[in-house]
């Protein structure tokens, strides 16, 4: 096991600085690299003061929604009447995303340190790190790190527990995760009530993504102003972000750049461009749940929250999926729809039926039995799946379908009109 | 009582396994919250989770068998039937798909003798299934063999992988 590439000069390695270095994994090795200094500092600060620094830094949630982290923490009751909880979202299952895994594999103490600081800020005595069931290696590494940190006495009075998932993408949705921790099926809950009022075990709870928390020690140590200054395009997007790049690039992997970095440079310079003889066709910049960009849009996209919205998509989790001219967009969109159909928790009709029908219609088209009217049917279905359900999994299935038909319509029509050989059997 | 019902049942939660469960219970404010970890313990001990195991888990945690079953069936990683000695999960979601995951599946089915997805090879050694994104898309194609996460598997690497676990 080793880390695939050397750092690129255009990267800003903050979270990824020690990726590939097994010594940084150990408590001793981490302490040598300035580990737990920020936690020591936090212990001298009032909870509200910690929250203020994070607010000031402009840090936004890296789990997908981009919600301001300090603001989220400030929603927790100031006066403590009940136990408070922190849930750490390490369920990483959004197709295209594999950054949290890397943070846990290489710098488990960075996550523990950020978790401790957040727990102090929101006055939580117990924290659960929810790790997806398939992440056996990161789980073992986190377990070891937790044991070492406990032994070294850095946890203070706080308790951190690992909770292993068991195969369900939907448990990455924060309220589904809380149900899963409670020993229930991972069905998302209707909001409100919001987690800060009624979270896990009915108590005030904050949920944060692994990457979000791993950034916190850096902010505390080097200051909000320093973090905020890392921004290439829009001042509302600050700091660095890990982009997981996969699919048709020469050097897939995690790349850490300053917010606002051009997607074009990420793909063509850092990732080594396309394979020989191939050209870029499409790119999904924020994990499979966000709209697909065509080549032109990709080449002009700046990687921050606003830059992605400007191109009609979202930064999401930072999972960048790259398709070159060899990709069959109809087949790949079907494959994504199938993912959502498989992962729907089936509570909402629009989602349960919509994801299944979307998949079926796309399969029919790929089997050479589609009708032109199917494209309108898909768009109509997608419309009914958007903004109408308990969580946004349903919307996530619609996003690649709607953007795909809009931008690659002729590929669908080629199957329907018989200009392209069927690739599936009905 | 029928013959089936009088058959001896060897409980999972005894000795060390019971101790581990008791330690897990201290982590949560409710007993119910220990359900997922308890099911993992059962699967670790028995390889899969039978209806009778679910009854036992329910008894230990104060939950009804139907409730336990409702949870077991929600999560895809809990096996409700025995699987091959080597359980292989291959990601075929879009990012891996465009990097050749389907060829990896074909090679695995051929070399393990499992032949069909979800079926167990005649020697009881192999079960191969397709799964959705394993969270390692930059290392296409990731394959989970039992608890071992293997990255960057190609059809060419499959024979060596199969040999390793034989
Ligand atoms: C269907 C669905 C799946 C999600 N999966 C994840 C996930 O795997 N990891 C994650 O951190 N957030 C995921 N989220 C977002 C979480 O609900 C939540 O917004 C996030 O963990 C909050 O942390 P942050 O503010 O630090 O980003 C998902 C959301 C939805 C609707
Ligand atoms: S939108 Fe889908 S996944 Fe979300 S709660 Fe409804 S049925 Fe479940
Ligand atoms: S798509 Fe295969 S690991 Fe994510």
C-alpha cells in the first residue's frame, strides 16, 4: 500500500500533507508533526470562542451540502440541559468520492483531533464516528488510533466510539445515520425537528463530515484569517478541498487544491490529462448526485461552491468523475440511476417508484426498445422526483438524467432510432 | 414439539462474545443501539445470520424477532444465508464501470468457478456479487474479498487473487 502520486506543485497540501507516510498514523508520529496542539489550545478556549473562529474562517461542510460549519455548531443549545452528541459522517458512499477514506487511512489522528475540538465547541461528551461497513481497513486504523489517543490521555473526559455501518448508501444522510446508530433501519427522518434540537437518541446533535473536521485543527492553529485567505475565486468559498478524481484520467487519485481552482487544470495538469488519443467528453464535479457538465462547461468551471453553481452543477462532495469520448453516456446514466434505485430507502413513493422506473426506461432504451416519447417521460418523471421527498436521494437520481438528456440527447436518440446497436437485452 | 424445535441451539452470546457485547452496550444510552454491532458479532462468529440467531439477538437486546429481521433486511452486508468461504464483492458503479469493472466480474466468475452472480461455486469456496460504489473509485476496480479490501484489480490480476485465497 502506498499513495499513488507525488504531490503536484499546484496543490496546497494541508489535509493530504502526510498521505502515504505510515509514521504519521501513529500517535507519536502525529505528535511529532504538531498533532493535538490545536486540541490543547481549544481546551483553553470557551466553546463559543471555538465556534467563532470556525465561523470566521468561512469553513463549509465538505459532506455535500456546503453548510457553514461554525453556523451549524452555533445552533446547538448554549445552555446545557441534556446530553449533546457529535456524529462524524464517515459513511462515504457517494459514487466518485474517496477522500474521507484516505484521511482515515493516513491521518486518523487528524480526524480524532478535529472531532475533539468540535465536541468541545458543541459541548458534547460523546461522539460517534459512523464508518461504512466496507471500510474494513480505515476502521482498523481508526480503532488503533483511538486506542493510542485514549492511552495517551488526550481525550480528556470525552468519549469517542466507532460505529460500523452495514451497507446502505442512505445512511450517509444525516438523519438516516442517526437512526442507524440507534439500531434502526436507516430511514431518513422528516425535518424539522432539526438535529440540533432533536438528534440521535432525541438529544441535541451535530453531524459533520470527516474532511470538515480534519480541517478544524489547522484553522485553530493558524487562525481564521489565514484559512479565509485561501480562496482563488469567491470569498464565500475558503480553504482547501480534497478532490477525488476518478474515471478516464491518467492519474486518478485525491488532489488537494485551494477553493476556486480551475477544473481544467485539475484534470489536464494534476491528473495528467486523458489517456492517449482520447478527449474529454463530460465531467461530474461533485459526486454522482450533481448535474453532469459537458466538455465546454468543464473546461470553464472553477472549483468552489459558487463556481459550480454558475455552471449549473454543484461542488457536492468533490468527487470528480471524468468521462472521455469512449464513454457511452446513456449506459453510464442508466448505471447511476440503478445505483439510486438500489439505494432508495423506499419510504417516499416518488423516490421508490421513480428511481426504479427511471432505471427500467433507460434499460429499455439501451435494449433498442425505446421510443422518442421515453425521453419526455424520463424528464417528467425526474420533475416529479425533485423537491418532493423526505431527503434528496430522489433529486440526486434525477440530476444526472435531466442534465444527461439535455447535454447528450443525440446519444439517447441514436439508440431509440436504431442508429446504435443495443447493448442490453430486454 | 416438532423435531426441528427440539434441536439444540448453540447461543452466540456466551463467553468472550458476550463480554464483547457487554462492552459495546456501555457505548450507547439504549440497548437497541447495540443492534448493528451485535449483528456484526453474530456474522463474525457464524458467517451469516439465521432466523434463530435473530431471535437470540432480540432476546439479548429486548427486541422482537420481527424488529430484528426488519433491520437485518435493510442492510445489504448482513447475510441471511450461508455464503462461500470466500465472499467477493466487486464494485460496478459508473466510475468503476468505465474503467472495466464488468470485465473484472467476468474474470472472477470464470476463475472462481462461481459462474453466476450470487451463486456459490460447487466446492463451496466462492460467492461473487456486484456491489455499488465501495468508496475507492480512484483505485478501479476495488474488490472486497471477505474483509480484505483489494484495490486496482484488473482481469489480468484475477488468477493471482483467486490463487491467494484458495
Ligand atoms: C442520500 C445522501 C447521502 C449522503 N451521504 C453522505 C456521506 O456519505 N458522507 C457525508 O459526509 N455526507 C453525506 N451526506 C450529507 C449529510 O446528510 C450531511 O449533510 C453531512 O454529513 C453534514 O456534514 P458537513 O456539514 O460537515 O458536510 C448525504 C446526504 C444525502 C441526502
Ligand atoms: S427520498 Fe428516497 S431515500 Fe430519501 S427518504 Fe425518500 S425514499 Fe428514502
Ligand atoms: S464507483 Fe467503484 S468504488 Fe466508487
